[in-house]
């Protein structure tokens, strides 16, 4: 009997040791898997972040180089124009084209529209109480239809090639991130622009009903300044007809 009891005790101790070893091994494996996943995820996020920062840095460098080149070209044009009447006429024509295309800063009378999201605590707060990129597109279209000659949003010039879109909750204009409040500047007839966008059943009227804060200011002097467009556009398929 004593031998049997002794065997039972030994077997029990061995079972406890084996069970404890399995638990320790299991926890070690789980810890390794969790740590490994976190490490891999962290490495992936760091690589992506580094890549984004590098691309942004390259973009900023190219943008600065482009601005320097544009200034040098402008200086050369002015120097050439001062030497002949024909060159002077060409310079004036080119300046006019640049103004129309949005490649020069412009100023004049017009309107300034400030848009802000509705307060989240409002009783009628819905997804329509947040300003979306399509809202900005509609407002820009109404301004141009009302005769606006130049428009910008948060100092991003709106041109024929401007893209207004979103990536998740981030709004982008000309591939630049913008955020509320959105300040829309438009050069044109202050009365004509204001009466169009504030007419009953206008898009801004609907935005007000959704709780979005809207402020419209008419500027009768040369108080509205719209900056020039920045960046470049590559044309792959466009060709000049000869």
C-alpha cells in the first residue's frame, strides 16, 4: 500500500510539472505571436509613414524648384519685352493668359463665404451636418454659374484642372489637405454672387437647414485676394493641332 501511495504521489507531481510546463510554453508561444504581430504591424506602419514623408518632401522640393523656375522665366520675359515692341505685346498676351488660367494672384471685389460643421450637440445633428467635398463642388459650380471670375477655397485656387475629393475623412483640393472652417473667396459682382448663392432653395440654403454654419460677406472694394494656382499638370495625350 505504501508503495502504491508513493507511486500515486510521484505520478501526481509529474503530471503537475508537465501541466505547468505546457502552460508556460503556451503562454510563451502566445506572447511571441502577439509580439510578432505587433512588431510586423509596427514595421509596416513605420515603412508606410517613412514613404509618405519622403514623397511629401520630394513634392515640396519640386514645388519650390518650379516656383523658382517660373520666377526666372518671368524675369526673362520682362527683360525680352523691354527690348522690342513685339516682345512687349507677346508678354502682355501671355500675362493675360496666365491670369485667365489662374497662374497669377488676382484681387478685386466679390464675396467671402465661411462654412463650418454643425455643433455635434445639436438635436438635429446628422451626416448632412458635416461639410463634404460634394458640398464644396456644388458651391463652386454655383459661384462660377453666377459669374465668378476667380475662386479659391482655403487659399487653393480653383482652375479647370482642379480636383476636389476626399480620402476617408480628409478633404483634398489640388492634392492638398484642407479642413474646416472652409473659406471660399470669389471675385465678381458682390450683389450678383450673393443674391445667387443666398436665393431661396439654393444649395447654401439647404446646408443652413442641415445645421451647417454659413457666413456670407460682400466685399465692394478690392478686398478679395485669390492666390495663383500652384503645382504642375502633365499632359500625356494632349497635342497641339498644327
